[in-house]
């Protein structure tokens, strides 16, 4: 007539393990989300740095600032120009410094910057006007610049300029 013995059941241990697993999974998800936010912030900061360097690159080219150009270009830099010619770092700087070359306009627009670790790919539009060998010229190009972080410093490793066909 009385109370049944043993009607109170103890909680199974499995339930505690399940709760620990949920808490652990939640912590891992929070850590990954925090890491993603930090990575995103770093990518934005790198993209802003590259945008500033692109402006510096165009301006130092226009003004023939050989020391600035030299600091921006990696030692193994290569550029392909509108006519298909390629130049190394020294060849490009020498060509730009020649008295027969004068750049009056050097401007970029529509820049898109994609960061992949220590590499940045920049695409956009480029407008240049000047004189070469006493003859005026004007280009409206598409550009691709590749920047790489070398010893903690962003440097330009490759450029390609082409004239759109349309």
C-alpha cells in the first residue's frame, strides 16, 4: 500500500555528455565566427592599404619619382604594356626616366581588390596621357596588378595593361 521503492530515477550520464557536447560545439562555433570577423577586418585593412599603394604607384609614375617606384616594385617585378612589350623593374624605371617620355595624366578608376593571404589582385581601368619621343599619346586601358607581402611589406610583383577592343 505504500510508496513504491525506487520510483525516483537518477538522470542518465549520457544526458550530461550530450549537454557538454552542445556547449563545446557552441564554443567552437563562437570561436570560428570571431576568427572570421578578425580575418574579414584584416582583409579590409589590407585592401585599403593596397588602394593607397595603387594611388602612390600611379602618382610616382607620373612624377618620375624613381626612388618611390623602386620601393614599390619587387626586385623580380615584370610589366606587360599595351603593345605587348615586357619590362623588368630596372627596364621599366629606366624607360619611365628617359627624357623622351613624359606622362601628364596617370589615373586609375573602378579598382577591385581581392586579397588571398599575402597576395592582392587588383583589376580596374587606367587612363594615361603624355608624350613619347615628341609624339602625343593617350591610353584607356584595363589593368591587372599583383601585389605580394614580402618581409611584411606590400610590393608590386606584376602588372598587365591592355587596351579594350570595344
